[in-house]
């Protein structure tokens, strides 16, 4: 077995743990903001799905109370995912703009004032 001599050992790599350059910290901030926006978008999507999924359990009551057939109830329950697909491109575009997260939260809350 051969022992490594000093000439065989490569020089140490420069340390990246020292002070981060501004471009590195800016890139990290951008990545964290993108993950945050993705997380908010996923939470809102899950909330929308849960809200419309909650009405599926009362379809029998809805049919009796309003005198509609099961197909109409199914269509009304599908309006949530249909409008989600229609509104997703606009939401994605809005979230990709500067200040888009704030604007996309304020627009739906506007009528609540």
C-alpha cells in the first residue's frame, strides 16, 4: 500500500464559507422568494380544492332543497376546478410580476372592505 506524499495531495479549495458576495446573497433571496410564492400558490390551490370538495357531501340535501337533478349539482361542483383552470394563467402571470404577490392577495380582498 502506497502512502500519499505531500506532492500527491492537491491544494485545498478556496473556502466558500467566507463572506458571501452580493450576487450570491441576491440569488439566494430570489430562490427563497420563488419557493415562498410557490408555497403560497400551492396553499391557495389546496384551499380552493378543499372549499369546493366540502360541498360534495351535501349534494343530496341540495337536490331535495332546490329541486334540481344530480347532473346540475355535479356541474355546480365542477365550476370551482373549471374556473381555477381558467384563472391559473392570469394568477401565474400576476405572481411573476414585481409586487404581484401583494397585488394578488389584495385583488380578491378588495370587495371585503
